[in-house]
C-alpha cells in the first residue's frame, strides 16, 4: 500500500509541475503522501515512541494521518468534480472540512483523557459519518452525464468507497455487530475493506483524471482549429474590399476619359472577376486552374488600364497537375497587383510580369515565381514617401498573415520571399517574388 501511494504521489507531482498546473493533481498528491506515511507506519518503517508522551506512538500517528488524507481527498473531490456549481453541496463539503480540522483537536484529547468527555467519545466514534454522507451525495452528483464520460469512473469509485464504509462502519454505529453472521466478522478480520476501496477509488479517479485531460486537450485542439478557421475567413474577407477598391479605381480612369466602350468591357470583366472572387472567398482552397483563370482575368483588366503597356506571360511546367493541386484562393494576385502598382506603374514605357509555376515532387512543394522589370522596391518606396497619400500594400500584408494561418492550420511550411533584382550596372531591375507552397 505504501509503495502504491508513493507511486501515485510521484505521478501526480509530475503531472502538476511538468504538464498542467491543475489543483486536482496537487490535492491528489498530498492525499497520497498522507496515505504513504500512514501505511509506512504499519510496517514499522517508522517507529514513534516516547516515554514522556506514551500516547504519542505509531498507533496515534497512524490514526492521525487519516485526517490530512481526508482533508486533501475532500479538496481533491471539490476541485475535480467542481462542486462550486452546486451551492448546498459546496456548503456541506466545507462543513466536512471543518469537521476534520476539529478532529485534530479531538484526537489528542481522546488519547490523553479517553474517559474525560462524552462529547469526545461521540466525535471519536462517529467522525466518519459526515464523510459517508458526503460520499453518498457525491455519488448522486457524479452520476454519468452526456459529454462527461470521465464521471462514470468517479461515480464507480465513490460508490465503492461508500459501500465499504457502510459495510464496515455502520454496524458499529448501530451496535449491531453481535447480531451479524460469522462470515461478516471473518471478512472484516481478513481484509481491510476500506483500504481496498480507497485503492480502487484512487485507480478509478486517476483514470477519470486522464480521461478528463484527454477531453480537455481535444477541446483545446478543436477550439484552436476553430480560431484558425475564423482567422482565415476574416483575412479572406479583408481581401475582397481591398481588391474591389483597386478595381474601381481602374474603372474610374475610363469614366474620366469618357471611354464608354472600354468602361463597359472593363465592367464586364470586373463582374466576372467579382463572381469568381466571391465564390473563392468562401473556400479555404481552390484548384490551381481556377486561380490561374482569375489571375489572367485580372491581368487582362490591368492590361486594358495600361493601354497595352503591360505584358504578362504564364509559364506552367507540364508536370504540374493544375486540375488537381489546390492552393489558398487569392494567394498570388496580391503580389502581381503589388508589382503593377508599385513597380510598373511608374515606368512610362510599361513593363512585363512573368509568372512561372513548377512542382517539386521531392519536397512536395509548388513553386511560384512572380518576376517584374519595374523600378524596384527602393525607388517605389522613395516615390510613395513623397506622395501626399501614402499607399501601403495591404494586399501583400494580409496575404502574409493568411500564409501564417494556413501553415498553422494544415501544419504546412509555405513561405514567400521577395528579392530585389539588379542589372550589371547594379541598377534596380525589378522584383522577384518566390512562393514555396507546401502541398498538403
């Protein structure tokens, strides 16, 4: 018994200090170490005898150790079963705690002056009665409930302990020992039924603790997944108004120039693009083919706005299965948009954007590069800093956040790198964006 409860003590300490700071484990550890000391005394591992206090011996310490064990056990039940939710049960539990604290005074009095007081005798004889009532009440309180499967272990443990107390102690309270059959006395003499019940109860409650820990862990994982999904949805919704704002700016140019034919054509393409954008915003992933269609439609619109000065080319390797591979929607478009607005817009002669898509089967990644021959990030930053209204690239910022959320949710390692390009004269020659999308 001593070895068993010492093992429980070590286990609960490890769970409390190294894994989760739950008071349930702390109280269970303290109750277990009390029982360890209690049963160590039974095998004479410790000898407590004094001449000047003859009653201070192993028997007294053995009985006294039951008090802290009971106190910590009640505290454990209170914490684990969350009895604060039941007002009257919580009050009665505190009464039981006070009763055991009072026993710390009653026990020495009883040992020193055993015939001194009838009140002391009553306390001594019926000290476990409030505890038994608590066990019965908690047995009813912990009856199995939906979505709290761990309570069935606690329920069985409490019932086992309550039955053991009723079987062993109640006949003594009722002065009915003399009328009970011989097998009852033989059973009590051969086995310490309350000790065995405590062992069963401890094993069942440790199982309940492990079960509850698992349920809590699953709940935390599900909550984390839901939070990640919500973050992803919010970021996707942020993309739409940003994208619409820039498209409307382009339409506004045609209206100012009184070019109704181009404005109508642009609006037609814009409506198609918006339809695709709204459909994709509801999805976490889209097929690569659909993303390419969206990108081409967007580039057509921007090419119209640039009056043919914007050239673009798609280079998709033959080994890329665009009809099967799925990627986050609107992942590439913000980088293309950034290249146009901050790289090529400032060049009078226009420029070119090259989008290359390849697949690495060794690392299971989809490699996407967006290269432009614009003025570069340094020059674009200087021009933007001089402008009356600074236009920050919210699209790429939101995309970076979406990549982080995507990685967290799917345990991926998608990365985006931006590199400045220079010619042989060390002059800015554009920007290269590399996206390595981990396929999951």
